[in-house]
C-alpha cells in the first residue's frame, strides 16, 4: 500500500503534467489548493511530501509547500535545506530553491549565516549562486526583507572575484536589490572591490545606483 505522502505527491505530479500550459500561475493554483489540503498535517508529513516531489524532478513545488506550511517552515534546519538543494543543475532550479525557501528561512532565523557562507565557498557553481540569491530575501519587501547590508555584503565579498557567469549574474542581482535600501553601502562596496569585480557587475549596479534600473536603455531593473 502506498503511503499517503507518496499518493499526494503523485497526484500533484499528475496534475502538473496534465496542465495544458505549465506556467507559474497555473502551477501556483495547484500549490495553493494542496497547501490548504496539507494545512492540518504535521511538519514531518509535509517534509515527506516535499521529498517525494523532489524525487520526481520537481524543484519549486516542494520548496513552496514547505514555505507556506507554517509549522513545516518553522521546523526546517540546515540539513533539510541542503537535502532540498542537492542536485541543482540550472539557474532556474537554484532560484526556485533560494528565493522560495532558503532565503526566507535565513531571513526568519531558521538557519545560521555560516550555512550560507559555506555555500559561498562551495566548489559547485550552483551552491555559490544559491548563497547570493538567498540574500535577495533580506532586501525584497515582498519577502519581508527590510534591508540587510551587513549580511548581504559579507556574502557578496566572498564571491566578488568569482568569474562563473551564473555567479556573476547573481552577484549583480544581490547588489542591485540592496541598492533600494542602502545605496551608499553598495557604492562603497563597488569602490572597495573595483579591482576584482566583473565588468558586468560594475556596469549593472552603477546603472541601478544612478538611474534606478540595471539597463537604462531597456528601462528594466
């Protein structure tokens, strides 16, 4: 007999696969419905559903059902996050993990700064990107972020000289999100690390500081 967690995960998988258009709003409608279904379940039950979904190749959905189940989210620790992040192999997978779960968990004090710093020192490009994208939650108001220059810039400094394209783009993103809260701190960071930062980072972040967008021609931040 299948465990109920496995049955639920299979039902979620089948509904996602059956979508005529698998866009974010459609998938989130399914997530909202299952979040209501799982609301009364204990944390371990929800974590097991997330593990089953992860084993079926889903990344955002398991992170989201954990993020929006209060007790499950509160129960998360460093080992849980690293289990959920194992096998990340694209920027989309990293950003789903770091924006939806890892960053908010860090912001909420569920995991220590040292965990994010360990990711920043990883030989794996995707974990290094995850460290930077996790800082976004500290600075984006929709995540509850109020601006945290100290923690954001500590991670950015660890990866200032990194030349992996996925890390460079994430570094630019992390710094641009902080500009909204502390323009002077970001400008000082650029000046301090001028000699090692990638040209893309310096260009995009300076544009953000000066014009409010990363590319003035496109008027898009």
